[in-house]
């Protein structure tokens, strides 16, 4: 989420981060985040945080970092 919020938007860019064991794992997480409303996919393979979710996501990120 943090990477997508700061500009990493495509699945290819996310896969380059080496934080996922497989592409299937990445797609599983992305589908879950889209289903929960934390992400939207305006076109295939591209993800972004919807505007109404930015502030709540930043708050949660700050809480998790402390």
C-alpha cells in the first residue's frame, strides 16, 4: 500500500520490489485490497489508492510505523 500510495502503480513495478514470493501472491493481495476498497484498478495491471481512502491510509500507516 505504501508503495502504491507513493507512486508505484503497476504490477510489474511491484514485482521488482522482491517482497512477494510469487506473482500469484501479489495478485492475491491486490485482489483483496481492491475488494476491500483500499485500491482501484483504473486499467489492467495499474493500481491506485482512491482519493477518499488517502487520509485513512496515511493515518493507518503512521500508526503502524510508531
